[in-house]
């Protein structure tokens, strides 16, 4: 099989894929991963500091997907300067990069993520793709388009395990198809305006909207906040004092500025793996 090597510093395939920002990957033998985005599928491995593409594929697309042109060394240096807590979080998983994922896939995926855990989210998305997507390679299926989901009922979503999120799925598909949610149009909006546009969809609160802003639109100043990140942030920066979401957002913005999204990923992964602040 053809192997193409890509030298990309500050990049760990496992840390990036398994830190909670994406759900469509499968770990293979020899620590390789198959990653699916939309209708694209790629199998990758890592040898030293190089990412290995097996079998070619749309390599320019995947380099963009993995945010390959950004200097994460500079970001980590800014975050860790005079901040020993962040330095520890970064050193725990220094190879995390923030992915650039497709909007509609992120919208549906993070709707399904609500009150859910990662293995179950991945299972739900896999069933959704098998049911309504198209086979793309081997046993992998494309993520269904809004048109492919246009006639799916709330009951049908419930039948594959989407539960209370089913009505949110129907509303999301209907609103996207009605217009005003093309990626090109959304990218032109300010971060606040884009957040409000996303939150017009039933079931999309600020946390889901901020995940989409960060992982799809590259709004790196955004700090997605949920119970878990609140617990971690409060424990490591506020001596355990609980903050309101608004207080936490303000504190994160003051502390991390335009790098808040990167800081959130390092803290989230570190806190979750180390069970920081868990009672």
C-alpha cells in the first residue's frame, strides 16, 4: 500500500482524535486510525514526528482538516507563559490540534452529544450514517446530508436511539434546508452573530453552539463550557469555588484571550483523563 509521509510538528494523532472533539474515527491495528469526514475516508498512522497516509487520498483536504498550517508551538508557548497549571495540561497531551470539521456534521454530532458520553455518541452517529448515509469505503458510510435526512421523522430517530434529541434533529434539518445556514454565509458572521444564528435551532444552547464555532468555524477565542470544564477550571484556577457559566467565560477570556479555544481543549482532555475535580 502506498505510504505518504507528512512532517507536522506538535501533532499526535491519538491525542487529537481521542480528546472529545470528533466522533468519526476507528482505531486499527498498529495504532493506525481510519477517519471519516463527510464522504471522505482516510487511514493514517504515525511514525516518530511524521503522519503517514496509507493509500493516498485527498491529502490536501486532510492537512486542512488537521489544521496543518498552524504553529502550535507558538500557541503552547503563549498559554504556558507564567501559568504552571496550563503548562502541566499541555505537557500531558502536547500533540492536540483543533480539527476543522464540516458544519452540518458538527451540528448534528453535538446535538447528539447532549447528556451523553463519547462511546454512546459515536455509536449513535455510526447508526445514523449506516441508516441514512451512503457506503463510501469498506464498512464505512458517509455522513448523511440535510437532503438525505429531510424526510426522517422524530420516531425514526428515536428508533436508532436518539431519544429526546430526536425532535432537535428534525428542527435542525428543517432549518438548514430552509436557508440561512450555508457555510459560506455563516463564515461571514461575527462570532456573536454566528452563535445566535446557531442557537435559533431547537436544542442548540451556548455550549453546543460554541463547540461548533470552535471545531467547525475556527473561532479560537471561544471557550466551550459545560459541567465538566466548569469543574476542572474551578478546581485548578479558583480553589474549587463554583463559577456561573458567565463568570467562567469572562475569566477564561481574560486569562487566555484569543487562545481560549486551544486552552479549553488542553484543560478538558487533561481534566477528564486525570479526573480532576471529580467528587
